[in-house]
C-alpha cells in the first residue's frame, strides 16, 4: 500500500491539535521514509547540524526546528508530506486516541513510544 507522497515522508505527532512554531504540523521523528534527493539530504544535514550544536536537543525537536526554520534559512525547496496518522501512528495516537481503530483503518506501522 502507498504511504508516501514525496521524497521526505514524516510521521505526524497527531496528538497535538495545534501548530508548533512556523510549521503546518508537528512531526514525530520516530518513523520516516526518505528518498536520497537533494532537498531531503539538505534537510537531514540541517537536522544533524542542529543536534551537533545542542547535544541535549532531542531529535524530534531538531526535525521540527528544521521544518520551522526552512524558508527563513534557505531558498532551497523542500517537498515533504506527513503520513496519515490513522495508518502510521505514534504510540499515543494508536494506544490512547485509537484513531486508526476508530476509523476502521488497517495499520501499516506503529512507533511504540507510549
């Protein structure tokens, strides 16, 4: 089944019902699907740079900071999509919100962080 919509496919942290920073969504770094394309490689370099500059920073914070700051920091286009949280979800969404189960959806992956 198709779960990817772009070269950079990130997992939603769907238990947040609001935007974080300047991003349209808040992503969970526990599960991602990436193709080795220019924008994706640049994005991951930015994530690694953020992590190196702040060893106490969590990788999820670095992903979201990189997304929030992308347009301000570079003119390079970044195409990404957020996977459907009803089929690819973090543990909280799967075990607590039961989003996929309530909608009768077939799960593809669960990042068991709960």
